[in-house]
C-alpha cells in the first residue's frame, strides 16, 4: 500500500507538471522473451539492466514515455514513466522453520508480474536540476554499454524512488577560465524492497533490516575537455540508514533494533558523524574515482580509469592496497565503423584493508591499545542489509549478489574476488550493430568467512541490434550468453526482443 501511494504521488506530480504545456515526447514499446538452462539468467543477460531480468525464463513487455530536459535552455523540464509486465519463472530458495524440531523447507519465489519501473519528474534552471521519483541511473564515469559496472551506482539494480539535486552537467568554476569544471549531485530515497528480503531470508543465522533509507552523493572535478588531454577525479559515496533490524537464530527472532530517523540522521547520511549506533550512523561506502583521457588529432580517444572502493576510514585513507576497478578504453572516431569501441577491465577486491578487524572499544577491559581496521567486507554490514536493492547489487554486478543465494543467506558470500572483463562493439552496416563481452572471476569468500574452496565464473556474450531501415524506429535485438562455474552456476541462455520508438506531439 505504501508503495502504491508513493507511485501515485509521483505520477500526479508528473501530470501537474505537463498539464498546461505543449511539448514533444518520445515513446517506446518493447516485447522480449528469453530462456536459459540454469537457475538464473546468464550474467551478461541479467547485469546492468536495472533489475529487469534475473529468472532463467522470461516473457516481458515494456511501455515507456519520456520528455528530455533541454540543457540548452535557461529553464526546462522533463519526465519519464515506464511500465513492465509479463512472466518470470520461479526460483526455489531454502528457509529454516523451527516447527517439528526444526528443518529446512522449499521457499519458491518469483519476480512480480507487473511493476512501475520509472516514474519521475525533473526541472532545470541554468546549470542546476532537481528530480523526484524513480529513475534509472547509470555510471557517471564509465561507458555503460561496455563496462562491467560502476562500483557505487552501476545501473544494475531497479531504480530507487528518491529526490535528487545537482548540476545538470559539468559547470565551469569561476575564475578558472574554463580550465576546471565541477559536477555533482546529492539524493535521498526510500528503499521499498523490505518485503523482498522478508520473503527470501532463510531466518537461520543472520539479520535483515526493513524500512531503510538511501543517500547518494557525487563530486567530480574535470580539466578543460576541449583540450586533447583531460583529467577527471572525485568521489562517490552512498549510505543506507534508518529502519528496523531483526536478527534470527534457527528460525526464532532473538533481537530487534530500531535505528534513528530524524533530521540528524539525514545529515549524518550526507556527512558521516558518530550517531546513536555503535560507530557512525548508517552504512557508508563509496569510491575514489580517476580518469585520464587523451584525444588524438584523428579523433580517436583513449581513456584510462580506476575506482578505489572504501567501506570505512581505512579505505578512505587508501589502506586497502590496490583494490578497485582498473580500466583502459578505446573509442573510435568513426561511430559507424566496424570497430567503434573496446575496453578491458581488472577488478580486485582481495585486500579489504587486511585480514582482521580489532578495535579496543569493542573489547571492554582489553589492555591492547592498537587498532586493526581490516575485514572491510565490501557491500556487507553487521546492522544493515547488504548493498543491494531487490537482491541485485547497486554497485558492481561482478559480485554474486544476495538474489543468487539459493540457501536464503541475505549477504554477499564471495566479495573477496579478482577478475577481468573485456568488451568490444562495432557496426556491420548502418543498420546492424554488434557487441561482444567476456570475463572471468574467482572468489575466496567474503571479508569474514573463507569458502571451503574458491569459486569461479567464466562468462561470454554476443548480441546484435538490427534497426530496420524500411520501418524507422523498429529494432530487433538478439543475445546469446554462456556462464561456466559456481557464481552461481552453469547457464546457457538466449534473449530476443522487438522494440519500436517514436515521437508524440502533446
């Protein structure tokens, strides 16, 4: 009921914004069908699709309408609404019940058959924007079509309803003559996936938190982009806070804790400060980001970048070694050539600030004064849910998110990981485009628990888009993908979609 009211308010706001205006809007209708041999859709079919496809068998239709904010005007506005509906197959999870002396039972679950994927409105004045609602966000730094995914906000999970304010794009900093620019934004949102966690949690030996709030902020600086050489650097940060934590042992609720939710909580999410909890209020994480770009006189571009993750002060202080996402990308000058782009990426999450965590304040009476701030356990937290929305990673999809834990364990079990990813794309003709992806990942457990043996996954994918020239706006797409390994398992899948885009004068 709460989710329905929120969506109704957002759509009412969009209607009020557009009621007295004449404008042109874009629309898209899409139908897709996919099947796979495993328990889930293959990695490259499910990842970076905003949570649309996770089950092995899908038949889905999507309707979307949007109006893009005009960045060239002093004042402008935009909106978007997209609806999803269809069939998704059931996945069997496990759950522990204390009945009859205690035993494990089958807990079948499947995605909802209908949902509002996006519903947002946006206004812009000069270089500043404000948006309200659920909107699909992608990486502000990386090429979404090719990358393995941003470490903080990748576009892998479904959009969170929120309010955001920030710069519409990079803005010149006064008195720098255009040599230094700034871009950033801040947002607060309400996570609506509490029922998802309740339905899939095994209730055996961990905690879940309901009613969480979400905060995201980003600040990037960039040198003059018109020059052949340009550098972008800055930080992303996210936090979850508020809500109620419940902890279970063998099917029985053993403790419950309510977290603060007041003005101070929202401020502490934006600027971490000690609050009414064990250390800092809320679960905070983020990344230090850097990109260097060189554009040749021929128009070709090369970009090198890295994102350094952090979970606490040790990570912010760069005490977690070489952990992070490292990438090298090539962008062709001819956007219609046989090769238009390629990249390689290396992901390392193995250091995590060291193998152990010890704080004297956690051990009353200890005579040991030294502190060891290791076991960062990326994307997991001892009081809040794992960094995921509806079970899908909000950050990089390279980590096996909680949705893939068939035993109902609500955390990342394999975030101590190394892997690489490569992708290329190009054009066969003006109407026919291709893309290839491949990667390998190996994991040893998470920040606190070592797996009995390492697990791995090899993934490959090939897809093609055909824009039918005789029917402008009509596109047919196909994708084949294959997974081999235990993250979460072997799977071969195929996906076919038909979409049509057009314009509406309203």
